[in-house]
C-alpha cells in the first residue's frame, strides 16, 4: 500500500476538473475543504489497506456528506483529473430533474457520481488518494451532500457560475482523456449514507 497526501498542485488539478463540469451547467464553483480532504484521505487509506474486490469498496462518509470513489488500474496511468473524468463521463446519460429521476437509462446509479459533482447545493469538496495492489484510488467527500430524493440537481432558472476567490479554491484545465483503454478503468458507485467503516471527523 502507498499512502500519499495530495500536493497543492494535485488539489488544484482535482478541484479545477470538478469545477469545469459545474461551469458547464452554470452552478457556482466548489471550494476546497481541508477537513473534508482529511476525511476522504482516511477513507482512501482504509480502502488501500483493506483491499476488496471491485464493487466492494467501502464508502465512509459522515452523516450529511456525500462521497464519490473512483478506482483505476495503476498501469492505465490516469491523472487525477482523468479520474474525475470517470465521474464526468456519466453526463451523457444525465437528465436534469428531481433525483432519482435523472438518468436516460432509468438507473440513477449510472449518473450518481456526476450528479453529486454538479449538485447545486453542494459547496465544498475535499479529496484523498491512495494506491494498493495495482490500483489507484481517489475519494472525494462533499458538503452538503447531494443526490437527495425529491430535489432538483440544479434549478432550471439558475444563476451564471461565479468564479470563487483564489484564496480558497483551486482551478486548472482538465487533461484530455480520449483514447484511454476502457479495460484499464474501474469505477465504483456513489453512496451517500454512513456505513460500517464510518470515520469521525478530526477534532
């Protein structure tokens, strides 16, 4: 297992990639939260230390927080922004409306990473990464949580996205993800309620 806290540049990369998707639907940008980042890092480390088969990764959000987990084979050499794109690529199935009726496939799980990422009432994100057994793991926690039943992903009459202060946010361009072999990419589903690996926030 390899544990590594995110560098400032990696935080910029992850946050910038997510805010690109929010800009596309004109919702305000996310701010980076160090508390959420610590929480997400603990979950990434837990998954790395307790390697589980694909589809059995453990989500560990605290109550009121959302969480996305992405996992890819290390030999696919995905950047962190490209791992965010695993969630963003779900937008091809997205239909804006009240959750969970938000997917052209009829299954909200097909778009639930993407909807959490662009959820209008979510304002903060923090992420962590880890590597184990040939897999890279990215965990992002969100506050307030999204994917709430009976709630619009974003308002149909919504304000234009406003760029937040550079003192508490990060921005970057999203690298090109085209041409990456799909067989090297593995992704888990979103989960938005506490589970057995609940980890308390730092005091």
